[in-house]
C-alpha cells in the first residue's frame, strides 16, 4: 500500500523517478480513452496525467479562459512549473471542451516557458460514438498513434507485443475485480481510500511492478478479518474526473461512512472489464476503450450509464450516492441531476456537490454538506427500520422512497 | 419558475408578438409612430428591423410562420424536431419535418422582451442543468421543459466533439423527457478524405433515424428540389458577401443578423429566398451608389465579430454599431463556406459544393454542407490547425478589411474560452486589435449591456480606433 499511496499522492513518485533514471521514455496522457497497453508494448512508461500538488493556477490562467474547469488548468500549471519535466511525450485527447484545449494552451505556454512541451506531443482524436463508423475511426486513430510512437521513439510495436500487453494489464484487472467484489460484501475489509490509491497507482506505476504489488496486497486483503463497514453508511462516489485521494479521505475519515463503489474516470470503471486477448489486438483495444466507455461524453447513452449506477448501488448495497462535479463540468453536472431524478424515487439518497478541483479549498463546505447528507440517511434508516422492523433494505426495487425523511 | 410565467405558453406569446410585428407596416406611418410609444422595450428591435425595408417585413413573416409551424405541427400531421443552430434544417424540410431551433427561439425572446429569457433559463437550472451551461439553449429549453411550448417529437444535435455544452442541452432534454435523440458527431479535422467519409456515414445514420421517427422514407426528388433552393440561396449569399467586402460596406449591421437567423430557420425554404432577394436588392442599390449601409451613411470603422453577436434587449449591440458608425462585417454565424465564396479560397479544403447528379451525391452534398455549418466547421479542432478558427478569422479579417476583431460568446462557450487567450494573442500579433467581451450574449445578468458598452467604448478609445 505504501507504494500505491506514494504513486497516488506524488506526481514525481519513486517508481516514476526510478524509471526515468533507467533512461527509458515516459509518456503522459490525459484521458481514459488512451490505451496504456500501446506504450507498454513499446517499452515506454505510460503515466496518466494528474493535477494533484497544484497550489494555484497563475500560469494556467494566462492561457485558459475564465470559464474553464480547474482540472486541465492544474495540469497546465504543473507543466508550467516543470513538475512534468520527466515526460518525453504527452497525448492530449478531446475528452471534453476544457481538456481538449490543453493542446493549444500547453503549446502556447511552451513559447513563454522554455522546455515545458515534451518532444512527442500528440493530439489523439477520439470520436463521441461507437457505432460502426465511430469504431472504424477510433481503430484508425489507434493505428496512427502506434505509428507516431514508433516513428518518434524509434521502437516497433507488434501485434504480439500488444497482445502481451493486454494479457499483462488483464492480470491486474482481474485482481481489481476481486477487490471490487470484496467491497460488495456485507462486511467490507478495505476502505475506499485504499482501493482508490491502488487504482490510481495502476495508471502510474510500471505495469509489471504494479501487478506484483497488487498480488501482494490482494493476498493481504484476503487475510483481513476486521470489518471496516460495521455500523457505517455505505457510499458511492460518482461524477467529474477526480484523482484526489484527499476527496476520498474527506468522505471517509471521521464521518461514519465508507466508500464501497465509484463511477469515476480515474476509478475502477476504466479498469473493470478485461480486454479480449484473441483476435486483432487493436480492435480489441478499441472495443474496450471506446465501445465500453461509460463517460457522459458519449452522448445518447444515458440509459446505459444509469443502469451501471443502479447495478452498482444494488451490488455494493449502497446507502447513498455522492455526485460531485468540478465547476464548469456540464457533462457531469447535468447527468448528476438526471441520476438523482431516477435514483431518489427508488429510495437511493443522492447528494449533488459542485466543487473546485485542486487543493481542497472548499473542504469545510463539502464536509458540512456531507454530514447533513449522512444525517439524512441515518434518519431515513431509522424510519425504515421502525416501519419494517428490519435492519437494511438490500433489494433496490423494494426500497422505500425516503420522502418521509426529508 | 414563477407561477404567473407558467400561465402563458411561450411559443404562442412569441408568435403573437411576431404576428403584430409582421403586420406593423400595414398601417400609416403616423399610426406606427404612435404604436412605437407603447412598446418602449421592443421598439429598438422593431424599428431597426423594419427600417431595413422589405427585408425586415419578410423576416418577421418568416419568423411568424416558423413559430406557427411548430405550434400547429400536430394538427397538420407533422413531426417536430428540436435542433440546434449549427444544424442545417433543409434536410428536415425535405423530409417534411418541422424544425425547432433552440438558439433562434431563445434569441428572439431575448431581443424582444425587456425581461429577456431569464425565467426560462433559470427553470433549466431548477430541474438540474448547471447554470454554467449555455444560455442560448437554456432559454427556449426552459420553456419547453416547463411544458410551455408545443411538444417536440425527437431531437438532433451535431455538436458533440465541437461544443459539449450545446450537446449536453439536447442530451439532457432527451433523457429528461424521454425523447428519441440522434447526435451527429464531428471529428477534429475537416477537408481530408477520412473526415469527409465520416461526415457521410454519420449523416446516413441520421437519415435512418429520421425515417424511423417519421415513418417516411427520404424522397430524393424532394431533396433535390430543396437543394436547388439552397443552391440559389447560396448564390444570393455569395453576392452579399462580395458586396460586404466593399468599403464602405453597403450592408447595414442588422442585415447580417437577418442573413444568418433566416438561414438557421429556413434554409431551403422559399421564404428565406425572398428574404435574401430583398436584402440583395436593397444592398445592390447602395453598392451602386457607393453608399454605406449604416444609417449615418458614414463607415468610420469595420469590425469583425469572430464568434457570435450580442442578442439581449432591444438590439442594443446592433444599434450601438450603427450609432458609432461601425460597419459589421459578419461573424462566425454569417459564413456558409459554399465553394462560390471568395473567402473559401483563402482557407483551402474548407468548402462544400452541391452535386445534383445522383441521389447519393445529393445526400453527400447535404452531409458536407451540414459539416460546414457555423462552429462545427471551424471550432472542431485545435484553433491553429489548418482550416480552423485562426486561419478562418485571419482570412476573413484581411479580406473584408477589418480594423478590429471582437469576441463575444457566453460563459457556456467553453469550446472557445479554452483557447481564446492564445487565439487572441495570435490575432494581435497579426496586427488586429482584439476585444474580448466578458458578457453573455443571451443573458444581461452576467454583464449588463451598459457595462459591456462601456468596455467597448474604452477599447475603441484606448486602441485609437474611434
């Protein structure tokens, strides 16, 4: 866990610095649509770019406009401060309106701040639909990315290399699925903060090293007996991209709550399913990263995303859903309202929280709202318990609406 | 939403207003002058548009019919499609579907009502949309979600990949009201074979969707007929573009609004043709006489609004340009990127043509036309990529001899706010003074018109332009 926490809380973590010392290249990427398997197959360390450790956005504000989400601003700020100077490459994806403009803003900032733009700077055009032509477009994009990586770094990425990468990453995915299953048990032995650190680390650490650590940690978890969930409210966290372990700590520490599920860009949802190991590896990557995506940028698939959340709520016996969005993230803000509209009548309490990404300046306000939310759930549970003379309602369709508690 | 607002259907209120506007000139001049006294906050719009002569009257006729078509679609056995300004409605007319373009329906409410569309915008937030989402959709959408408009049968938008806030509004409406929804999606590039093919494949998917919703197959003869009308309209627009390059420009500032508002509502429709013919006739006379289209008759400055214009209360922005003697040389909404325009030569591979040879070429033409609609053409990729916003803006600013460039949008325009500072910096380096308006084009509460005007005054003074 120490290695995971190191990776989850530091941009320049130990393993990344060790890799850099070995002289091998590192490429950063901004979005869950970029398959790290491609870089693994090329002997390059893929690192998901994060905005943690940001103390302000003075550099980024010179390039991004006023109405832009603070997450990409934080990435640019760190680039401007040379925190990402270890990167040999960066892949920018049009994940959303704010994130895709990191491309122009970073390049422009590079004219004012020498040496902050990596030698390999690539715009990876991901479509917003996975129907036949969208899928074909994405497959072509993957092939072009592979070609560009080969050309720039002087490496060769073979089908066999990609298949091997898929197998290696799948091994980690299977372990994460086991851990996810543990979180659905009545007695949960692992905190949400720990799991999130482990998932984040998967997007940072060299994959072989990660797999070894994950194996050891999984074995340790299997030995754990002490329930961390007893008497606690089981929460699910959804919404805008978040890589902030502090957000998890805020929700779990001294609150009487435990996080048992997420639907976050950095979370298990991107790692949950295995990738097909047979057939064309590029198409298998496309199927996983595009077709199975549950990001709201894939318009018109709200129903699938709602089902995913409903299933998670049921599976992990969730008592309440915390839906956060970073200010100016309309994609998640709008969907959060729709989720709430569907979940509340089913008896699933929801809390919508708008916040700024970064150094948790509004932690006090968020804590206050969380506490009120938890009180509401406790009160509702008491009412249900009194009415039903049972401890917990586990089956989602049978849940009683909590109108009475409001 | 306040209960009294819920008492009245928005679409019928607006149509009532437009019917009065359309008939305003039927009386004597004296009667009109008297009537203006009773509409202090709508006078600016009515007077400015009607002062444009025949074209102004046709614009009101067109808008009146537009609203009537939406309101009476059901009783006429037609389906209504909720859509966006950057989607060409010609295909809907070809398939006998009534378009309801949210931004246009919001825009005219903003212009015509002193209180603007605030109540409806806020209703969207009441039901869950963030207040940071785009006001241009939230106005009409609020009225629609509140049940204050005729029903819409399905939704189409073409902004995913270009503008999240736009696309989110339609996706939200679809999920909230359980309406069928199709998203046309554009890649980040344009003009290359790959993206051209993507446009066509996606467009064909959309045709299948509309056919499923309407229960009718696309009639290619009808499509050809509509495209012939579009073709003629494009020629008229190209004539106007040529005349807009003259110094002084013979177009009035409000002509620009008429050209694009008409296109968003009625591309391929005979009424739009009449509107353009009337504008061309008026502008040609001024061009032949070497006159400016401005009321003052003197063009002191030429401004290019590189994104959108300002649509709040009483056409204040447009009247300001007139008063100051500033020639409006169009905005991103003005240009259609048809291959017969001079400016497309400056932006290689940017244009579309219309090929009438076969049903397939008709459909391909329609798909490529739609991919060149405002915003979805030039904001889709990084601004400094070939054919994108910078190249387009510089080409137009140079060709039309702009003295300055003004950016205006809404806080919801994150697609532009994300790159605006580097973009403006590049324009300045090319010698164009740039002013960034920090208001909301549809919501005066973000920055009042008075404050926006003060900043414009300051810009023109400090940069030595006026």
